[in-house]
C-alpha cells in the first residue's frame, strides 16, 4: 500500500496504514473469536453435562461477560460489545425462565438469522456491516472507512457472510429440533470454527489483494 511520489487525493495516505500482516491480524482478531463463538458453547455443554442447566447457563454467561470486560479494556468497539453482552444476559434470563436448554440454545440461532438480515440491509444502505467487524482484525482509520473502495469491498463480504449466517442458522435449528443438544453442539462447532476461518482467511486475502492495488483513494469516489 505505498503511493509513488505525488500528492495523495485523500485526507490520509495508504502508506500511512500499518502493514497488514497475517500475524498481526490473527493476533488481533483470533482471541476475540475464540472467546465469543467457541468458549461459551463449550463451557455450556461441559457444565450442563456435569451440573445441569442452571449452572451451565450461568457459567457460559460469565465467560462471555468476562471476555466483554477484557475487550473493553483493550479499547475495542464498545457498541458491538455492549450489544453482544445485552443479548447474552437476555438469553440467560429466557433460558432460566423456560427451564429449557433447547430454548436457551435456539436464541443464538435466531440471532444468527437476524444477523444475516442485518448484513443484507447494511449493504443496501451503503454501510456494510463486515466493514465494522473488520476493525477487530485491522485498525482501519476513519478516513479510509469513508472511501468507496472500502465500502465496495466490505459490501461484497457482507453479502457472503449474510448467506453463510442464514444457511447456518437453518441447519443448526433443524439439528437442534431433530437431534438434540449433543448434535447441536457438534454441528455448531463444525459449521462455526472451520467455516468461520475459511471466510476470515478469504476476506483478509481478498481485502489485502484489493487494497494493495490502490495508490490513493478519495472518500465517496472510486479509486483511480
């Protein structure tokens, strides 16, 4: 992302951005994903088997909230963290009130379907949601997030993620209703961790490939 001699057309320069190495991006985003998507599910299943539904819900909720506090201390996006924390608390309350592990686990499935709608809607209004999440992996500056190449790239990625979330939600709900909690945990891990990383690696590779071709960008207009 280095611009030859000349005056940049944007309020910031592409060569001002830190080098987007695989190590730096995975080191920034991987711990958050493991804590949000993997750890709570595994903790819930382990504690549920050992001590029952109530302790499992409590343990899973504590794990997620502890992660939220850690991320806030590291300066991550407070809005997304608060939204996630509020949902986890509501999920716990509904699960405890219903005394049903199926109801507890079905809530994030519904949320996944709603996320797919949000991805599609964000593209329609020109504010792709994956562009927001991308900052968990790479510290894009505000001036670059306002450019057309940024919105175009993460608009494409938001559509891909929307399709994935919708398909995964449908499959997980089917397995939960027909195979029970054990099958749900297995299918959640199989369709979560491998597919998530495949999409993340594709997204990082594609964004680096597209952005590395840019010499300069102007907010709201295509790059030359």
